[in-house]
C-alpha cells in the first residue's frame, strides 16, 4: 500500500529541465527530481555551478546534464531545449526557476535595473515556458511546468523591491493564463510562491541580524524556509500526484500570507 502511494510521485522515464538550477531552490529541485527518477537538464548562467550540481547528482546515482545559458537568450535557450529533445526524445517537466532581484526604492531605481529584472523574471520565464510547451506539444506527451513565483507576487512585501514584486505578480497571472491556454494539450502549469528561503539569493538581507529577526517575526512559523522545502512542493506539482492541479499558486511560506 505504501509503495503504491509513493509511486504517484515517481518520475521514472521523465525528462526535466530546471532553469537557474545551479544554486538554491534550483539546485534542491534538481536533486529532488533526479531522486524521483527523472533525467535532469540543469540550466544556469554559471556553467561551473550547473556542472557541479550535475556531478553531485551523478555521484549519488542520478542522471543529469548541465548547460550554460541565460533565459534571456531566446536563440540560446531554444538551442539547449532542442538539444535536450534530440538527446532524450522528450521533455516532460520544466521548472521555471531562474530569477534575479535588484532591491531599490521606486524613486531611485534606474530604468536599466528595472529592465534587467523584467527581462529575467518575466520575459525569460515566458520564453522558457513557450519553447518547452512547443516541444511538449510536438511530442504529444503533455507535460508539467512549475514556475517559481514568490510571496512578493501576492503581497507588498517587507522591504522596497518594486521590480521583483512586479515581476513575481506577473508570474502569478502568467501561470494562470498559460494553464488555461495549454490545458487541452495536457500541459499543466502551476507555480510555487516561496517565502524568504535560506539561500545565497537573500544572503545580503539575512546577514543582518535585525533584518533576519524582522523576517522571522513576520512569518507565523518564525523561521526561514529551506531550499528543500520549496523543492518538495515543486516535486509534487511536477508529479502524477498533482494530475488534477493546474493554474494553482502554492505558497510555501510558513503562514506569511495568512496574516
């Protein structure tokens, strides 16, 4: 009985792509997917980090390859995803995780910084989803796309971070729109909305004890999330266990949004 339930989370024979897979949530998600049986393609702008994650997965018996590419490079991204298709004959899962944050007050943020955040967090996520969906539709196997949104896309946040908050709000509704557009192609599109996660992404914030205390006080569970806890939700949404779920935004936030 127990084995039958766990099989709902198995990804044997599936091929997964993880953008921003070289660190943090992407690294944890890559390991989770590989542990569930998927072949994982790890995409990152930092090739050395992507290689290290692929190697660490291989060291424990998983299957992974690494690619250095930016989600803002449409031609490069198309080339990588086509290579994944040619190598494995399928593309079943996209974890759309690449992202950046440039924290600045709205009155002080340069338009160059604004455009950079939008290019990665919104346009890049759209490009990765669209290219992946085209391959999924051509293969006829359906698929699952899991976008990384944020509690900042569903709230005003704790600190000025207008470009990030704007893009993550866009990711929330892009997830819903693509879920409806691609439902007849059997592609499920969902998103996780993490709280503050203990990664290098927010190291500049949490290195300050007062800021860390403020974040913990704003979180009913009174702690940061760990990357693996976000990866748990990603694995669920990517797996057959979530077969009836599409267009959902799943907070993994220790109760932050419940206040």
